[in-house]
C-alpha cells in the first residue's frame, strides 16, 4: 500500500514539473515576439531585418510626442563620414545626458546595410524641422565627405522605403529629402546629383505609381 502511495506522489510530481516547464516556455515565446507598431486600427509588425534599439524617453532625442500621422518619409545623410549606425544611435542616446542639442531619427542605416530603429513610428523624431510632426526620418551613413551611399546602404534604404510606402500607403512625391523641407544640402550627394535621387525613387515600389 505504501508503495502505491509513493508511486502516485511521484507521478503527481512529474506531471507538475512538465506543466511548469511548458508554462515557462510560453513566457519565453511571448518575450521573443517582434516589436509591434500601431497604425490607425491595424497592428504593424516591424520587419525582422530591422534592429529595434529604441531610445529612452528624454527631451533631447525622444520627447515622446505623438505624430499627427505619417504623411511622408524624409531621407537624410549623417554628415559625419565613416561612422556606423550604432555610433549614430549611441550619439542620440548620449544627448539625454550632454544636452548638447536636440536631434534624432526614426531609423539609421549603416554602411554595411544594417537598419536600426531609434524612435517608435508613432512618435516625433528631431530630424526634419517643420515636418517632424508628420514624417518618418531616415539617416544614412556614408563613407566619405561626398555623401554617396554604399551599395549596402542604398539597398537597405530602398527595402525600408518599400516597406514604409506599403505600410503607410505613400506615393512618390511623399518620399523627400531634407533639402526639400529646408533647402539644406542633405543628403548632399543626392541634392547635387538630382538624377541619382530620381533613380533612387524609381527603385521604390509604390501602390499607386504615377
């Protein structure tokens, strides 16, 4: 009789262990979900090729102010040749402590093609002056002072613009340069070489082509 009682207790213990392990597995899966973004009444899943490294809330690079909507995308160049996407993202983060200036971007693309998200897509980034309130900004790294993007940077930029154009139903004229907002020579190479900018736009897939 004692043997049977012990056997039953062992079975209960083993069943409980299996149940606990299964529960822990579910929690782990939940933590590994891709970042979710909100656009009106639908959920947007951030592509797996984008690294999410969101800045902490602070008044110098991520104020937490909500966008009035997404009515365009503004393309920039970093203006500091040879730096990486990680270095530029870190610089935005340091501003919370240094108070040097107010600047940030939703995305930074490295010369190796790596895409880092710095600011949520429903929040303002300090990048495009009077269009901060209704646009998403992309900063692109570049190897030298001329400002031309590497092939890897350009390929990732087109991929990101494709995704944003589809997600927010954007048209060709809604993909603009910093230059088109303020007249600033940014992104420099693609202001000086208008044909290169037009070629960039030609590579983007729009839902409503002209």
